[in-house]
C-alpha cells in the first residue's frame, strides 16, 4: 500500500504531512511525486505565509526512502536515474519555495527524511529525535545531487561522519553540528513549530521571501553587482514598507498585505 502526502491549512500556514503507516513514514515514489506537486502549488499561493513539513504521528518525521521499492525502482542505472530525478524534483521544490518552510521533526529523521528536512529553512525537533544516513549498511551511496543540501547545511566534516560511520545522532548532537535549528522537549515541539510559524506570519511576507533569496545568493562566491545592490532596495516601493514604518511611528502592530 502506497503512502500519502497530505496538506492542511490554518489561516496563513499550510502543513504538509508525510504519511506511510507501518513504515515510519518511509517515502515511496508516489510520495516524492506528490510532495513536489503540493509544495509547488503552495509556493504560488498568495494567501499563505509559511509551510510546515512534518511526519504523521510522533514516531518519525520520515525513516528514509521505502527500501522495498528499490528492488524494482532502482534495479538498473536508467531506473535509478529516473527515481532520483523525482526525488530531486521534490527536494528542489522545497528549496525553491517562495514561502518560509519549517521542518517539524519528531522521532526518526533518517536518509531521505533528513534530505527533506535539510531543504527547509528551519528545523525544529523534539529532544528524542534521531538523525542519520546509515546507507553504508545497505550498500549504496548517496546521490550527489541530494548530498548538496546537507553539505550546505552542516559542511563536509559532518556529512562524511554521517556517511562513513552510518552513526545515528541524537538531537543535541545534531544541534551542535548544525543539522537542526532548535531542540525542545518532545511534548513542546508541535507548539514551538506553530509559534515559529506565527512569528513568521507576523512579519512582512515580501521581506521573508527577499531574505531567503539573499541568503542563498550570498553563498555564491560571485561578488554582488551594482544592479543587485540597487535591487535590494526594492522594498522602498512596497505598501508593506510604508505600513511597517507607519505602524512603528504610531506604536501599533503592522498589518502587512504582501504588496
């Protein structure tokens, strides 16, 4: 039976849930397809301001790919390329998402699950969460295109530690190595992710998207040109900028329109 990826909305926040009961939310091919579709649609929704990605239940965010599928989905080079092309499309959709994204991690966040979390802007996890990529015990290597996000997030030393040892990290060690943003008590992780989303939604949405773009651009070694520097002041022409200044001077909370 195939797993599912579902989406629910509450006000300006969308929650995307990975669900594969009985397999710790292991991600099958259909789920990778659906994840790409859902996130792509959410990114263009002007009514939304934040996306939370989580696993169903409290046992796992996602315990990797669905290994049973590998016997027929990745048994030749051509089929493996097609399979990982779809994985890449889902991960790229998360990376390209216009909206801020939060990975709400409970339990196991392994393999493909860690790849998904790494593409999110923030990763908030419970204290008993576990992280790793123990594929050295399965005899296959990580697809290079999927390794890129982990390298950006935690650097080569941590990535090599994960891949060469196949060790599973606890939440505190994952935090120290830069794999997660914040660790809270297990009972508080859902509330903390929701509170984080509310703080994001309270800010100017155009500014959030701009900050995402600039953080990624500044990781590129190419120096900024004058046109780019001028473009960084595009906010001067927005309604949100005028509203933000007016609200500050009038000592009230701003109401941003995303324009």
